[in-house]
C-alpha cells in the first residue's frame, strides 16, 4: 500500500482524536468535567496500627508498672524502675497522637497522658524521697521559663493592618502576665525552694493553686506547658507529704485510671471495626 493511500485513514484518525480533545475541553469549559476526583478518606479515630502500637508501647509498660507496685510494700528501687518504664510509654503515646491530623482524634488518643505523667511523678518521688524536692523545683523552673518565652514576643498592635505572629500576645494580656502572673509564679518558686516543713508546709501551702489560677486567667495556647509543669510540681509535693503506704495507693490508682482510658481507646477501635 502506498503512502498516499494511508492519508485519508490517518486524517480520519487524527480528526477523531482532535474531536475528542475538543469535546473534553468544551465539557470542562461548560462546567461539567468528565473526570472524577476521589475525595480523601476521613481519618480513622483509632486505627489497627494505633491499636497494635498502643498495646505494645503504652499499655504494656503501664500495666507492668502497676503490677510492680500494686499491693506491695514501698520499695524505692521498684518505684524508680516503674517510673523509668513510663517515660518511653509517654513518648510513644505522644507520637501516636501526633500522627493524627484531626484535633479531636489527637485529643482522644492523649486522654490517658495526664494520668500516666502524674503516676510517673508519684513514682519519681517514691523512688528517691531524699531528692524529691528536685522534682518540683525542676517543674516550677520550667513553668517560669515557659512564661518568659510567652512574654518575650512582640505585643499585638491593634491598629496594625498586618497579621500578628502566631506567638504574639495582646497588650492587655502581656501587661497582666508581667504585672501579676509572673510575680505569682515567682512566689511559688521561691517558697518551695526552701526545705519542706522548715519554712513552708507541703500540706498547707497555697502558692501552687494561686499560680494555676493566675495562669488560667490568660488565654494563650503557649501557656499550657507552664500549666502542666505547675501541676506536675504540685503532684510531687502532694506525694511527698503522704505516707509511704498512701504513696503506693496513689501511684496504683493513677495507673489504673490510665489503663481504663487506654482500654476505652481499644474499645473504640473494636466498635468501629465491628460489622453493621
């Protein structure tokens, strides 16, 4: 077959392809696209991977720590080992929660975190009662440093047309942080820096609750670590003031609460995975 004999067929094929392209463009231009866009699947609140990793990396060490202290005589070495075991569990839970894009899902995963951290603080005090003041001193120092970082950024100018930085503080809040919140927190640091039962009573001091109240009066997301640090220091003081038997009971109760919340997470996966 000669070359010129192929030309009509070639032109026809070309014409068909061209018409198809034109039709596609015309359809798109008229607002009726002929292609499908797949919607992103909604994030699972608690996936199979979340379940497996939480069981191995969080629930198991929490359960082991509980087994080691529940109903047992106070033992500093055992308490210290249990406290050390909870550190990686806390980190694992934070990593798993951090993988969630939806804030609600992230907060659900973090539900047991506060109880695990509180139990760890209790066990730290039990594990080294002599040096327990270092636990609350360190926590309150972190709270004060966090406050200083919140105060440091530029103050929001209400008359400026530019969008303020994410860490900026409104003028009113800045002035309150400097004039009232900072002195209140500093008083907590100074009071608890001295030997307990000498110049202050761990069972009757008021500076901790005053600092929490002051920090809670200002709405700023970057203040949360300061609030958490104050709570951690107060937990250490509360534990220090208790008898050894009460300390064991306190640690056991916190670990039990954490395991209950972890079990609720696991149950949520079972409910979602169950066939309708």
